[in-house]
C-alpha cells in the first residue's frame, strides 16, 4: 500500500515566537531570535550568543505545563507545540482517527550539574548511597529523573495517542528522521496519522560544554546578534537555540474524509550516513547528496522540478561549502542548481540541534503554500566556495511547487524531506 501523505496541523515554540504563525511571520520578515546570552550562574562561559525561548512569555501562555508528572524543559516545549498542532489540525478526539502515532526527535534530557553535588559525601567523594539518601532534595523535573524517550511518551500520554510512540536520538537530524519515518508509516498504511517533530533545549552547562569541546558553537562576539552567518566568509560556528515544532501528518483519505485543510504534501524522505568522522562531514558531501537524491527518488520527483532548498546551513566552516557542493552535485543536470532559491533558517532561528529539522520543515511547508522563500540573513561577504542563490537579506516571493529540506547531524547522519504543493 502506498498512500499520499499531507500536512494538516502545525505547532511551534521557539525564540521567534510561541506559535507557528509568529515564527513564520518572523522568518518572512527577516527577524532574528539570536541575542546576547549567558548561562545562568556562569559568568565566564565563552559562548555569548544564543536563541532562547522567552521564559516569561512561555509561562504566561502555557503555565508550568507539567501534566501528570514534572518534566524538564524540552518536554514542556514539545508538549506545547504538540497541543498546537493537534488543535490546528482540528483533532479534538484523537481516537476518532483510529491509531495515531507519535514520532519525535530530541536530545539528551536537560541535567543540572549542581544536582550532582547531592552525591558528594562528608569525605568529599561521590557516593550513590549519599545521593539516594538525599533524593527528596532533587528537582523532580531534573534530567536525572527523565529518560531519552520522555518526550514521545509524554505527548502520547497527554493526548491519548495509542499508535506507535517513537523517540529518535540522531543528533541534528533527529526531528527530520522522526518526520520521515512517520511519513513512511502512514504511506504504508500502518496508521492514519502521525504527530511528528522534535524538541530540544541545549542551553545548559553540560550540553553547551560538550558542544564547546567539540568546537561547534561560535565564541566570537564580533558580529553581535548577527553572529549566525551561513555561507558567509566570516562564519565561525553554530549559534545554539531551543524550542520545539510539531506537525500532524495524515493520509490523504483521512484528511479528505474529515474535511481538513491541507498545507502541503510530504512526497519523499531519504537518509544516509557519511561513515567518515563524528564532527566533520565527508569533504565531498557524498552523504548529504545521497540523502537528497534518495528523498527525490522516494517522491518520484526529478531534480529539475525543485524550486527551493531549505539548507541545513549551520554557519560552521565545514558544513556550508560541503552542503553547497552536495546541492550542486544533486542538481547538476542543466546546472539547475543555479535556479534554486536556497535559504538558511538558522540565521534567524539559531540551531535547535535535535529539533532543528522540525521548524525548518514547517517553514518549507509554508514556503510551498504561500510562495515565499525566507531570507538568509547576514550574508555580507560570501564565501567563494558558497556560490548559490541563498536569498540574502529579504524574503523572496516566487512560486515554490517543490522544495527540499535538509538536516545533517554529528556523526555524519543525513536526512532530507521533499515537500510539494497539494492538489487533489
């Protein structure tokens, strides 16, 4: 069985706003969520810029969001975005659609390193017995009490989604892998609908320290809030962010039966592994090109039909020229790559790490629906190795019939999705 899969619901929480409408408005207007930032209680941390969620506004809109049990930051964002997406799809009683599954991408649970001080005994040495004796003093929302699958489980339990519940942990490609596998499950007829996406919050000491040790985030202060400079000669590393984005994917038959509004159609999914290095993509971009090619083949879409590419565009020295090379390889016929409108949403959203592919897919879906390609900000001094049309500075109004969205993660994990306009 092979069924068409459409998008019927959207939800988002990010630095640009607490719903997908505000996020899309910010992207099309070229606003950036990146700002000066400091780790709480750590004055000398070398990373000085990030794209955080507005805690005060989030608490005012969504409350504590703890549900039946306390949960850490990424899960609260994910629950909020999931509720938005289901409401946007007009799904008030999930059971009415039969089996709805959940597939999300997320990173490691947020952990407060100071909580581990409870494990230090009077002799100054760590002891699990000491930690256990002091367990009542621990924050129940701490990552110490949360598993990696807490996000998928919390969403499924909150909304009584009784289909498969999958939590992907594949670095920066996690959300895109989750969306792609949810798409395939619907297409195969295993479920009628899937709530898919991702949530992550890396703006904490353990995770940011790990990223810094890998050399991933920029420590420059030269450009201020214009620090994320994808495809620019002066790029110096990613700018970390947090948040969540969720989509409702549904079989065409189910959507038409419900009379649901359709944003666009997900047509294809492809993935690959570089098998090269943990922190560097293959220098010739073979893995990235393979993921895009597989997604196009999966959707029976010819490269010449594609109008736009939502690039992974991390603003790191290695990713941007290699992704450019991969795009040129995939769209080499008749030099079609010269006609592509390529955009890098991370220049406005920051890098949501495991969740990154979800808001970027929402932007791709809306680009197809509205005929708008968001800009790539801060492209002031283009790298000669990055010579595509990156839609600098201002959004472009043009027809987008077919678009590709890329996510490439640490370890050489690559995933791409193909979106096209929906017609009965």
